[in-house]
C-alpha cells in the first residue's frame, strides 16, 4: 500500500549537514556587514555600527544592509529549525537496530556531523546577536567564557565520537572496510574539529582579557592541528582506496569537503593572528595574510575541480539533485559553495585590499565580490531545492523507517 512519507524519514546523521548549510549561509550574509560596514576600534560590526550605517548611508548601502539582516534572520532560523529536528530524529534513531549497524561500520564517523552542526549553530547565534542585539558588545567579555564552555562541550562530544571509532577500528583487525573507504566521507571528523577550532579562535581575536585570549589561542590551536592531522591521514588512505575501487557515487560530494575545512582553518589563523597582534603585540604583514589565504584558496580550487569532475562523470547531479533519487549526502554539496563565498570575501578584503593590490570599491573589487555573491545565491537555491526534495511529503511504498516529524 502507499503512504505519505518523505526521504528524510529514512534518517541519517548526514541530515545535520542541512542545518550546517543554513548556518553557513547566515555567515555569508554577515560578510556583507563585516566587510562593508565601518566598525573602527572593534574587530566586528555590532548593531550600533550597522544601524548607524543604515540610517546615514545611501540607498545602495541601506539595501545591502537590509538584505544582510533578512538573510541572517532567515538562515539562522533554518539552521536552528533543522538542528532541533535532527536532534529529535537522532534521539529516536539511536533506539533502532540501524543505529547499531552504523556504529559498527565505516559510517560511524558520520555521527560527527552532529557536533559539527552544534558548533555552527553557536557561531550563528553569535552572529545574530551582533547583528540584532543593541549593547551586546558591552557584555561581550562575559559572553566569551560562556561561548568557550559551549565549544568545549561540543569539542568533547566530537572527540568522544572519534575516540570510539578509532578505538574500535585500531584495536581490532578486519573491522574497517577499506573497499568502502573510497570517498572523503572519513574527513567529517576533521570538519567537526575545525569548526570547534574556529569557535575557540573568536575570543582570541575579540577579547581584551589576556587570560581569555591566551586560553583561546592554545585551545583553538589544539583543535586546528588535530583537524589538520586527521584530514591528512584520512585523505591519503581514502585516495588510495578510490584509486583501487573508484569513488562511491553517493559519497561523491565529500571529495570537496576539504574546501570548507580550508575556509574554517583560514579564518582560525586570521583570528589567531589578530589576537596575537592586539593582545601580545606580535606583528605580521598584510602580505602574510594574502599569501596564506591564496595558498588555502588554491587548495580549494584544486579539490573543487576534482570533485566536480568526478560528479559530472558519475552523473551525480542528474540523479541526486535534479533527478528522482535522493541521498542525505547531497547536503555536503552546499558546504563547498558557502565556504568559497566566505573565503573569497576574506581573500579580497583581508588579502588583496589590505595589501594594496586592489583598491576597495574599485571595479576589480566588485568583480571578485560578485563572484562571492554568485556562489552564495547558488547555494541558497541548492539548499532550498534539497529541503524540498528531502522534507517534502510524497506518496511512497509502505515500509519507510519512521522518525519524529517536524
């Protein structure tokens, strides 16, 4: 018999990437404010800076700020909406036999998508606070320790999941299926660790308390280095498997997971550099940031081209994005585009403009900005389409695994 259901009712922890993508898109709208609204003396724009620019600026500036406000509000809402849905669904999923099978397979690492999404939501809430809450900066020194505690809890959750997985596969022989390691899906833990790292790096860049900055620098370095180590090891072993067995079609989008990891680590390094300069009087040249961001952007472009090449050869988009098939791993496609949009903004403003290579608001400036915005809106369209595909109700054959609905 037919029943009304939806693909998302066959739950997978990869659905946390839907929440993650929405949170990342809220960051792309905050970049409008961060790069285009003056905020002298403070590393990030606050509501007061934004309101002043809105009331005193021209029509184009007012339109840009209004779009940024609307975008932040909408995508922070979607980020939290799908985070809560995932947490409810994941709690029910843990009671099923499928969960036990997952915990004893290579796919156990997909559970790290949960702390990854949690860390993104903390970042999203902070961004929303800066954009909408008057006077937030006056109490920010009290908020930083709370944020560090929150990121610490998320970091511990991620490390425990990773520890369970590595403890199982490294202490016993034959429990890790190398033939099923033919994608970059095993880099999800590195992605989660990098998101915790960038969260800890925020107080390093913005706090005026030496102890807070010092702790943030040390802990963010721990998670950033752990992320980089895990990424390198997992990528090398996965590439070997892909050369032997080809890339698993449903996991094809993971070939581009290095793109968001590079953006997150790049922001982490920029925040750490600013904290070292502002608190410990350690100076670095703007060209240092330009070269670091250019190197990370190069890595991103290489893996973006590799991923798109494989996905095109496998007809992934015609099957899982524009076709009738669905895979929760499709949400991994949103992250690279969002990450490139953000990275281009940093590369342009903190690299090219800061180094004097490009003048702010020149033709070259707006061309690069337009490319960043194009990636942003393409990912908005992709996320909304995937949400319709996976959460839209359609008639399907009876037998879908039920999880809590919205």
